C-alpha cells in the first residue's frame, strides 16, 4: 500500500512539472523572446496610442497567465506565450516607470534587484530550493514566475542603464551582456560554480542581452542602431519563435521526464 502510494505521488509530481528542461533550445528561445518583447513593446507604443498599447499588453499578459496556471503540466506554446507576454508587458511597465514617472534607470535597477533578492530569499526559505527542476507544486510555480517577472524588470532597467545612462550604445551593451551571460557557464564547467546560481545569473542576463540586440537592429542610426525598424525585427523574431516552439511542441525535446533531478 505504501509503495503504491509512493508511485502515485511520483506520477503526480511528474505530471505537474510546469517548466521546460534546460537545453540549448531553452536558451535560444529565451533570448529570442526577450528581443521580440522589447521590439514589440516599442513598435506598439510608437505605432498606436501608447495608452491603448499598454492596455493591450496588460490584457495579453493576463490571458497568458491564466492559460499557464490552468494547465497541469508543461505545454511549450503556453509556457513561451506567457514568457513573450511577460517580455512585452514588462518592457511597457519599465518604460512607464522611467518616462512617465521619471525614475532614473540606475534607481529602478537597484529597486528591482532588491525585489528579486526578496523573492529568491523567500522562495528558498519556504521551499529550501531554487531549482527549476522542482516546479511541480502550485506554490513553487508562483515563486518561479515571481522570480521570472523580477528578472525581466531588473534586466530591462539594467540594459537601458548601460545603453543610455552609461552611453555605451546598443551594440556595446549587447557585447557586455554576452560576456556576462557566458560567465556562469564558464564558472560552472571549469570552476564548479553552484549550478542553480549559474542558471539564474545567466537567466537574468538574457533580458538585457536580447533587448540590446533588438534595439541595435531596430533603432535609428542616430541613436547607435542599424535602422531596420522595430516592425521588421518583430516580424523576423516572431517567425523564428513560432518555428522553434512548434518544433518543441511536436518533438517534446524539452519536456522534463523526472521531478527533482539535478539541474544541468
């Protein structure tokens, strides 16, 4: 009886895993969604009424959130739709904080870093782990997405700070964040850096990295961009994301098979 109950619990845990396995596909799609979110937010705000754009972003965010929390397992297109909406609406919120409320980028970066620290501290205190391979309960899923939202907010402010406040420009900022993105992998594989810390550090860097290159391709040459336009960037990235997420949905290459296994 006890053995049967244990098997049932294990199956329930496996059923409730709500995040993808960390593969090369994860990092590629993650970077593409952050870039797409940045470009889409800027395109909508500058093409239609800014207030309407923010409202549409909020509605899309809420719909994607409801979809993600309504399913009982990881579904590729639902998961990545929510990530995309976090990127789009998160960029809008960050821009409102700076442009409308007048909060300097360095101040918002510090504030979001403090919020992220509180989320991680609370998550670890309650669950004793920050591993994404343990996201098979509702409470852990809430902590996970709270951390994701905080990383997006912090990453957005950080990228804008390096490009604008520090006057590095979009390309130089992108190169800086490439280095910071790769550093955790080097630390993990060569020096035994804690795998969970390495993952979250790299995850935070994906936001300013993707956004910096989206701005570099889309923004005018007068502000260090290449001038292709946000609309072109959005279109190209959307097509690539749909192809990759469609591939993952069919092949299930990024579905976690076991709950609580060591993070790679």
